[in-house]
C-alpha cells in the first residue's frame, strides 16, 4: 500500500518535471527521486494550514450534529419501560447546549479572520493530523477515525463545560456504534462520519460554500508548500537536475497534479480502510487457525510456528496487525500471539528462574516473605498460589531480569492454550503498561475506568470490560513502580486507588487474577488491604553459573567456550547473570571477546545494530542530517570503546532525548519514561533545530529500526529502561566535558546528591523501628534516580578523577561504585581517597545506619584498606585486621536460666590470642576459591573432611538435623506447636512438619535424600546469590569443614597459626573480663547489631554497627585489646568446639578435629531475637550443615606480623 503511494507521488514529481523542463528525464534521476521520497510525509506540510483545519472543523461539526440528533431521537423513540437507564431531561438539555456551541464554532469556521486552534475541535484535529502515520495512504483513516470516535465525549465536554461523566451515555454510544447508511444496513461511527463529510465537501462544494472557498485556498497553499518541499527533498541527485529545478516554477510543476492527487486520495480513504481490514483479518485468521489445528504440538514447536509467521510479514503488514482492533475473542487472542511473537520478546523459560515468596502478612513477627518453591513458568506459579486462594501476584526483579517479557510471554501462552483447547473457561488476558496510567501531576484515573478505556481502544465491538469480569480473566499490569507521578505522595495516592480497586475485585469477582511487575518487593508489599491481607511475590532470580554457561552454548555455540572462559570467576560475571545482558553480549561478540563494562556493552550493541541496518541497505541510514557521509565512511573505525557516529544528529539527539526523559522524572524515580508522540516530536524538533517534521519522523523510525526506541500507539519510549539510562549517560558525559566552570560540574553532580547524616533524615531509624509492623522491613534511604546514569557516564568522561571527586561531595557511595567499575580508569590516589572516606563513613556514629550500609557495600568492590593484600606461596590473600585479646580468667556460660546448655557459669583460664576484627568476608574467601582451595587435599586433613570434599555424606548434616527434630516432635507433639509459635514459622512450614510426623520412617528417609542429596561443592552455598555475595559481607553458607579448610590455607599462606576459635575463646572475646551480656554491654539496643529487631532482613557489610563493637581498651603490651565488630548478630560463627555440656574442659575431646559431632555456633545472626544473640548462647550444628546465616572468623595464636 505504501509502495503504491510512493510510486504515485514519484510519477507526479517526474511528470511535472518533464512537463516543465521539457523532454524525458534520465533513468538515474527517476531512481534517485523515488529513493529520496521514501520517507516523505506531506501531512506535515498540510497539517499546519489554517484553512484546511477550518474545513476539517466544519466536517466535525456536521458529523456531531448528526450524532446529537440521532441520540435525541433514539431516546424519544424508546418504549417507556426501557427509559430507566436514560435521563431524558439531561439528554434534551445537553443536546440543546451542545448544538448551540457547535453553531458558534461553525460560524467561526466560516470567518477566516478568527484564529484557528481556539476550539477543542481544532486542537484535536491538528494533533491527529500532526501525529499521523508516515504516509497519507488509504489505510490511515483507520487510525484517525478511531481516535476521533474515542475522544468524542472528551471534546464535547471541553466545548460545553459539562463533566465527561455527566454527558448522557447515549451520545457516546451512538458515536461508537455508528449511524445507519444506505449500504445494506452498514453503520458509520463518528470518525467515519467526519471523514465522509470532509470528502463530500470536496466533491460538492455547493453544500458548504464558505468551506469550499476555504478549502480551495488551502489547496493552493498546500500545493505551493508541497511543491517547494518536494523539490528541496530531491535536490542533490545531480547538478544538472538542480539547475533545471532552480529554473522551473515549482508551483506550476505541481499545482494541478497535487490537487488531483489529494482529491483522489481523500475519496479512496474509506475504500482503503476496508482493504487493509480484510488483509489484517486474514493474517490473524492464519495465526488463529495455526493454534486450533495444532492442539497436541509441543509448546516450543507451536511458539516457533508463531514466530515464523510473524517474521514473514512485511514491516507495513505487521504494523497493520499491531494497530488492528479485533472483533472476536479468537481474533483478540491471535492478536496477543502476534504482538508477543516478535523476536525481541522471545524468552527461553529454562533461563527464567522464578522463586515464589509467600506473604505471611504485615503482622507476622518474623520475616514477611518466606521462600517457597522455584519455577520456570508463570502459569505454574499462578496454579500454586491458586491453591491458597491468592488472587494477586507481584513479579519482582532487577532491571534486565525479564519481568516485562515474562508477563508478555504469559499472555502469549494463555492465548495460545485457549485457542488450542477451545475451552470457554480458559482465561482471557489483558497486558497494560502502568507507565501509561495517567500523566504526572494530572488527575489520578480510576483503575477500573482506565482499564475499561484501554480495552475499548484495543478492541472493536467486543463485550465491555465490566462484562468480562464474571469469567476467568488475568490482568497483566507491567511496571507498578513506573506509574507517572509528581512526588512520592502523589505516587502513594496512585497506589492507593489501585488498592481500592483490588479490594473490590477480590470481593466481587472471584475469577479474576491480577499479576503486577515491579522492581522490588517494597512496592508490591504496599498493595495489601483488609480484604487482601497477603500478596505473594515471585522473584526473577539471577542465573546460576551453570545456566549462564548453558545459555552461551545454546545461543552462541561458536564462541561459547571463549566467552565462558573470560566470564568464569571474573569481576564482570554478575553483570551477565540475566538473559537480557547475555543476549546483548551475544549480539556483538562475533570475535569471541567480552566488552569491558556495561557502557562498552551497550555501545557495542548500538554499533552492531547500526552495522546491520547499513549493510541491509536501510534507506533511513543513507547520508542525511542524521548520519553524514563522514559518519557512514568511518562507521566501525572507532577510537575508543564508547564512540558512536557523531557528526550527524542521530545519536547525539537520542542522547539529549534520553536525558530529557530522565529529567522529567521525580527524585528517586528509576522508571522508564513514556511520553506522547506529539511531545516527543516537539522535543526532538527543538533538539535538531528544525521544524521539519520529516527529519523528526525519520529519526524516530531510524531509532526504531535500531531497536532503541519503541513507538506503541501514540507513545514513544526506549525499548528498555537500561538503554534510556545509557543514552542519558552519553549526554551527561558530554555535559561534563563542556563544564569548564567548576560550579557547572558541581551542579551536574548535584543531580545525584543524597542525604546521609542521621540528623538530616526524618523519620530516624529508631522512630521507624518503633512504628514498623512486626513483619516490616527497614526501608532503604531515598535515591535520586540518576544513579545508573552516573555509573554509565563515569566510563565515558575524559577526566574521571575530577568527575568522581566532585561527585563524592554529593554522593560518596555512588562515586565509590563508579570508581570500582572495570571500565573506569581512576588514579591510585583517588582510589585510596575514596576507600578511606567510605571506611570512615561506614563507622561514623553521626551517619544514618542505612547510609553506613551503603558506604560499606560501595567499599567492597573498590577494596577495603583495612585488609592487607599480600602474595603468599599459594597466590594472593587478604590479611585481616586482628585484635589482641588479653589472657586471664574469664567467666563462661550463664545461670540466667534462658537456655539449659549455657549453665553452669564457670571460670576458664586463657592465654593471650588475636581474633579477627570482623567475620571472614566474601572478598577474603574468594582468594581461597581462586587458589583452588576446594580442590587442594592439604586443607581437608581429616577423614571426615576428605569425605565431605569428595561429596560423600555432604547431605548427612541436614538429614541428621531433620531426624533429630522429627524425633522430638513425635515424642512431644506440643513442642511442634511451641516451636512454630516461638520461632515464627510460616503456616506452610508448620503443615509440612505435621505431615513429616505422620509418615513412615522409610518415606521420611526418601524425602530427606531428595531434599539433601550427597554432592560435591566447590563454592559456598549462597556464593551466587546477590543478596549475600557482596565483597564486604561476611561469607555465609559454609560448613564447619569449609571454615576449617580456609584457616589451614591462611596459615600456610602466612606462616602463622591461624585456626577457628574455641567456643570459650570466642565468648571471652565477646564478653570481656567483666562478663558483658552482649558484646557492647549488658543492655540490648536494636541499633547496636543486625538482629531480628533491627528489621533489616539481610546480612550487612562488616563493621557498620560501631555502637555494638566490644569496648576498646589498652592493656599492657597488647595496646588495642578488645575492639571487635559484629560479635553480636549479623552472622552466627563456627567455633572449633564440639557441642557437649558444660563445664568446659579443653582436654575432654571436645576440641578434637576428627569426630563428626555437632559443632558450636556463637553470636547469633540477623534472624535471631535479643535473647538468642547474647554472648553466652550456644547452638550446636552438624559440621556439614551450610546454613544461610552462618559464617566464621579466624583466630591466630602466634604474634601477628
């Protein structure tokens, strides 16, 4: 269809030139003319003509008169019994008022002295014309008439002053359903009536003589503009042609031809619409038939068929499918399949690990969200939560984890399953992006009405949304954290209307399910209400190393080995633990090399897309304002890892556009920004310094071809939030380069400024802990929303030291995170400055606890200067800071009577020793892993340790523990109830143990073997879990054998006597000679340690609870005796001692390394209550257990050198 239009316009141009210039034109002129006109849009010329807008206004008024009259007559003709739903008085009053206003507008339209654009009709029509599709082709009517129809009531409301919701519904109904025509009972909706009136005006000017005169003037003006624009467009083909064009009269060349062309096109609009409708309907029928005729094909096979069908469509055909409005549920489902079968939405479910988190309710005393099971398909998750009658689900995950793609795939799967089974009870779905839910600062839409409006705009003649709520229906609402909002309070208000909506939905429509996606758990937990007390969440977890390797082998078999060898164990590995980043990598890793850092990765992706489009002959990327001849000649010849073609306007304009979108967001908002197309056109026109709509449209289409921008409906947005951040970072880096004035750089960095002093932050941590519900989590400090942009920009600035020093004044942790990136080159001096500044802040009592945590987390990747990096005989290691503990007589144990195994209190004599100031960190333990510690038999020096190293009996510790508790629960059933109550068990755990107590021993053993199989381990249990693997966090998920192996390795590296402390050495260090109850003293404080009452619900970096340190003192030659951190809470710590009763006797066998008895854990952890983190508490665990809150610290019994 578009090609026909281009050929017609090309013939018109060439014919006019031949007639004006005389003689036939050379063939190469003809070919180049057609190429040049490929992206030309005459509507951008016509739309600005005031007279044409007046003519369109008259057509709108004429159609509105018809609708108003039909509405009034329909209401009058209704039988009395059927009039209940209509307020006839309101109908008559509104019809009269609207008619009066329309007559005024009609009069103004005839008067050319009036200023166009004053009425809502003018503004509406002008917006539609300026925002129309690329070509004035017959199919364009479909989009335009639907827009007119849908906004009929809105425009009437603006004209009359009546609220939209008070306008009698009959008028909107008539506008939507249409008026009868003479064509066998066919009907024309309001939009079609407008265009029919416009076409009639052209054919028969006697009907509206004033409009006809205006139209003739508009045609003259349009022809003049079109002629000059087209001739300007084709200049540069040939010098001879340029001279001929300059001598010719452009208006004479085109005047008669353009007038005839426009009249012919307008008269064909409605006919063209039907042709496009038929073609699109046929495509959807093929998809629907494909589904129905393959009921037993595998899901992978049928999905591949869908993708093949979509890939074979021409771009124009597919765009028609996307804008089509289905008229049956089957066609609607086929439409869903077509939308999400595009290659960019493809998803391999084996690489989407999902962890279900069951909501225990905000009044649960323990952790609110409890891990349940793992899945790979959202349908299975819906089935699982359906068994507990949960109706709302939230999908969470980091940017790039695939949340939106999962929701799209769920809609495709459910649509396909419904068509293949033909079961009327199969659920219907509706996917909606919540970044389209209203506008910033505008009135908050009512969710039910907003959803109904979206449904109406997407479909044609299907049942109203309200009528569908009685059947199985799944609402897929993408980006809960991306709702446009003006402030945090505004966001909370928008969230509140969704809570009201969900409340009503749960009460009144039991067959409807709702699935949200959002970035973090925090957003989803705010959806609960009285009638919706629990909202389960499913977390898209990062890929495991095995999954990353499998992904590379499947999707890049040629380079999989090379890529994996570079990734395995590297500092960049965590970046590539999502399908999104792996796909970006594979797109550009044609040489088998991995880009250094995320900025290089995104740059490489854009380069790859550009190279593909240029090689494919895409005309949008020919020499132009967007890409110059120099850009095209030098594409692929880049000086740095971040260069893109920069002479043309394409990439610098996209960067400014992304930066502008970021700047529209509120402080702390990290969402992807979606704006209206007309707003985007205005912004981009200003950016390129041109009002030429053709260039802007070409830029939008070029960015779409590069898979950088997406143009859904009337909106514009980047295809992924991370690409928006990347291009905004390019602009930020350019601003940094041009910021010669130091104040300008300070102003730029202030975009990322955050508060960190406790005195400046309200409410305080202590105030929050007093008001949070039992299951609440201490909220993070607010962020600015610019963090990712600054992280990416840091790699592209010319002087990173200068930039990061300035940034550190506004946001020290962010500066540290930037400096730690592999693609940011900072000096050793700046690195040391940042390290010491972060240490100081993480230990500063005046700093808010959460800011101390942020400083500690930023310090880890940068390197903690408190640990000395050394080279030993087995490679690199980190020597930890060691605190001297004086020898003497220490009181051990407690007679408080809280736990029996603490008694009796007794005295123990100890020699001086040195104890690690902190638990062993992930950074320290990585050195052991990198040195091959798991494979080296020297560190596994007992028969039991060697068995564990080989994977023999490695599951026995957990199995033994479970057998022990099952025996106790069966012997004393009341103990099960007490344990559940005291330890805050989730219901499901209680039910599970009830079941275990009723089954046979044989069945229970089978369950234990399946749950805890024997296997060989080469990493700590939670090594690849982002919640636990920060370099500055204590290592956890290590068993006693692993802890002891590390000590033996460190001793060999240093030549000193490193080992695990005995339990009495540990307690003596924690309690001191004065026998403190907690490490810091006798009185408990919720902000002194990371325990259950601190409500952090996670492991923190080392050393940030300085109020909980053991008191520092100087005793004899030991100088800084007792200055230990994290002895209370955070992680429980292995000791060398067997868990056998007191009194402690060092020579009774309890310190033997050979026996496989339970070993003592000390200190309590982040999941323990105040009684359980006392310094005297003893917990016995099997040595092969690898719990999620257990680490260790080292002791040295020789002088530290």
